[in-house]
């Protein structure tokens, strides 16, 4: 079935270090979305990438969509303790009912 | 800011019992979803609902599950005869035409 593979599963960093999570798909994606889930919380939409090679920034977060639209990454510069949580990429399949297929998520721990 | 609300926040039920999880989506949204997340795992799509009918469902959404939108505001997920493996966090989500899916805070279902 459809799935996006996300790595790493866990990442522990020292506050101030950078962090990157990667999503890969075996098929071409129509677009890709990123969500953040704080511990004990619910997924919160961060961004959607649509165009091949697209790069978007939100403050310290940089999102990239691969040229072939089969992979994506989220990079956080100079992590802070508020960045703690699980970051999910999510694929809306071409069926367009709007459902999301989530990656396994990368859980980020930040040591102060 | 509008939000998706879910009740109850936590439900404990005995195996074999029926449960109804309730959601109030954002009022002008058109697309409604249920997802579940087993502890420590990824968010999984269950069902999408549009124009008063199911538009898509996953393999998880078998005959034990049903959804209803009994009035203009509520959106419910019913599990007829709960099993231990139904224990999970259940998230309701809604969206308008735009990209972003808004998730509720979730109902933690514990089947004992």
C-alpha cells in the first residue's frame, strides 16, 4: 500500500544543535505535508510543499521537496526545547478524498 | 481561533462493549476524518466523510466501525464491539477546501 518512510525514528540533540528528518516515497507524490505533534498532543499542520524542488522556510524550520517529488526533508536550525515533539510527514494520495498517509514520525528530544 | 473538539478525552470500556466517540468539527468545514494512533506509533487513517457519506475508508475500518453526522454539528465514530487492539488515541479532523487539516485533541480509548 501507499506509504512514506521517515527517518530517523528518534533524535536526541543538545539545545542549539541542528536537526533533520527525512521522508521518502517509492512513488511520485502530488504534494507533501508536515505536521508536529507535541508530547500528549495532537498533530498540528506546519506546511505543504507542492512544487518539484520547492524550499520553504518558517523561522528556524526549512522544508524541502525533492526534484523528483519522491522525498522531502525538514531541517531545524539551532534547536530549542520548544521544538520537542514528533514530526510527521504526510502524503495526500492522488485519490483526493483529502485523507493523509502519515510517515512513522521522528521524535525529537532536546537537552537543555 | 476555531477548533475541532472531541469528547470524551478519555474512555475506558470493557471488551465487547460499544463506544461512541464524538467530535464537533469546525463549523464551516466540509470534509471530516477519523484517524487513530496506537501509543508510540504513527497516525493511521480510518475514514473520510463528505457530503453526508463515507468517501473513503481504510482496511482498519471494518464492519465494527461506523460514522454518522446526525446533525449539522456532530460527527461520531462508533465501535460496536470493542477489542483490546482498539485501544488507541482517536483523532477527529476536519478541513474546508484548503490544504490544512485541523485535528481535535483526541479521545484516548482504553479497552480492558
